[in-house]
C-alpha cells in the first residue's frame, strides 16, 4: 500500500465520530446511578480470578497474527498467558499488570521483565497507552466509585448510556483522558467501553458479548477496535473456571536457570 494512502487512512481514522450524543437530564442521570449501583453490587459476587482457554486474533493493515493457549485473569489489573506445543509443553509465558511484566520464551531460552509499555513498544502491540486495568477490561467490570462520574450521554445506536468517569479511572476532566462505559440499563450490564487519550480521542473500544453463566458472568467474546493503524484485536474464551487460589504469587514467572535475561526500562526521551 502506498505510504501516502496509509497516512491518509490514519488521519481519517483519527476523525471517526464519537458513538454518543445528547447529555442525560437530571432524572435520567439519577436512574443510571441506581442501575450502576446494582451492577457494582452484583460484581461483588463474581470471582476475582478465573482461568480459561483462549484464542487471540490480531488484524491490522501491517500484519495479521493469531495465538492460542491458556489464560488466567485477576481483577483489577493482572493477566497471565501461556501457549504450549502440541505435546502440552509451555513454549511462551507472559504475566503483566499496569506497570510491570515477565516474559519467558522457551524456544529462544529468553527471560524478559520490566516496564510494560517498553514491552509493548518492542513487540509492536498496537495500544497507544498499553498500561491499564486489564483484569477489569477483560472481565467487563466497572469502577466501584460512582461519585467520580463526569457525564452521561445517550448511545448513537441505542444500545444504552455512555458514562464518563473521573479520577477513579485516571481521567483528567480537563483533558478528557480516561474511559467511557456503555451501560445497558435494562440488562444491567456493561456492553462496551472506550479508552481516550489526553485530547479525548478514542484510542480503543472494547465490546463484550456471549457471557457465561453465574457466578462468573464472564464475556467469552471480547473485541477491541479503534486501535492505531487500523488494528483490531479479538479474544475468544472457553472452558472458564474460577481459580482455587487467587494471590499475587499465582501470577509470577520465575526466571529459569541458564536463560538469557534482559530487564526493560522505559526509554527516556
């Protein structure tokens, strides 16, 4: 594809319209606050940790990749992913949260750890801001503190109400950085969320579908769009099960003896 066309598509994708419009009235806002209180209360009954088989598909203008394996999720922000060979032996393993990661490649006998954003940059993972509450993003949870809500707007496609959060999600109300959550008030569930940059531009949209039965009530299909360079990420989960143990030590990869080791720190500009 000619470079000029790629640049044009990038510019056009940055101008995509927002999926919301009119602000709710005071009565509508109070009704949504009540709904969100119910959602938060229901979240308390959901297991904090679960494991599942997983398939991941990444498509973009630059490349298409796919991977499958096993994942463990711990809300609010930790994830483990392991992929194995046909004999069930681990080949790659990754653990990460909002700040740090550990990564093992058995084939190359390599162990990496350090800053999560630097890992994303090296491996060309198409999220402009890679760090975040992954556990909450994947398990479709909403922040507990509802008093930090800045605004509520109706969805263009009539799927529900978009709720913009304040400091709880790291939002600066002046710059627009943070999250909008799309809540279905009838089903009382989160159906999508968008992540915005400092200028309020959407840098990722996460849509949830195909929820499992209680107590997990976990979306088994998660699609991430509006990423850089037209990239889209799809995560498919199956064979979900609550983890018997749910501690930080369950999300740690010990460095194997004799492996090449590199610690990644954030590049200074």
